């Protein structure tokens, strides 16, 4: 931690206009996160948002959205949930975010609402990528597909925990109909669910 801090300070001092300064700060904050220093990492991520206006730094617009995602994860660890929601919504609502980034942010929002004990909003966000993309998902890129599958399976787990067998089956059927890479796993889960619960048929 001390070594990385020293290296970052030296880089900024010696090369203040280097294009690597942003990445160096980002890496430093990530290191702090890995070490469990979420408050320290959040300070650095907040500084990046403050100091790099995407309108003035268009080349960094996607990276700045990544910063908001990391901020959200740190804020959730600190149980500052309202701020967490705002951070991830920044990504979901940004025209600069690609589908994969939006889907990832939706799943992170679902996880945040689940931590807040708001199952309804958690489900809405977990399922948003699946229902917004639908059958078009087969033509999405790998990262986008990953988060569609992730959100779908987490939502299905949450519905099972609520003993909503019909709802869980409906999600699995949607995943199968959407021809996702995780279709086989969804088919196996649906078969097991229907064998165990008549309401899932």
C-alpha cells in the first residue's frame, strides 16, 4: 500500500500531463479496494470523478463510467446504499455506456436493493437485461451475455427463496427462449424445479 502510494505520487509529480495519470490513480484505488480499504479507495475514485469531466475528456468517458462502478461497489461495502444506487444509475442512464456496462450496473443495482431488503426492486434490476434484450441476446457480445445470464439466475434464486415457483420457472423459460449461452443450465434448473414443485409446470 505504501509503495503504491509513493509510486503514484512520484508519477503525478514528475509527469503531471501524462495520459497514464488517470490509470495510475485508478489502479491505486483498485489496490486499496483489494486491501479492504474501501474508504481510502472511495476518496481516490471520487477525485477522479471530480477532476475528469467526461465532456472535457471524451477519450476517458468509458473509463469514467468504470470509476462510477467501482465507487458503487465501495459505497455498498460501506453500507451507503442511497449513494450506491446513484452511482450505478449514472452508468445505466449514460448514453456512453455500452450494453454490457449497463447490464452489469443493473445486476449491481439488484444486489444493492437486495442488501436494502427491497426484493421487488432487486428483481426488477436483475431481470432488466433479460427482458430488455430478449431474443436479440444471441447476437450480443460475450460480456453482455454474461450479465444477462447472471442477472437471470440470481433473480431465479431470489424467486425460489420466496417460494414463487411459477415466477422462477417463468424466468428460466425466458432464458431458454432467448437462446442464451447458459440455456443448457437454465433447462436443467427448470427440469429440476418442475420435478420438485407442481406450480412450476
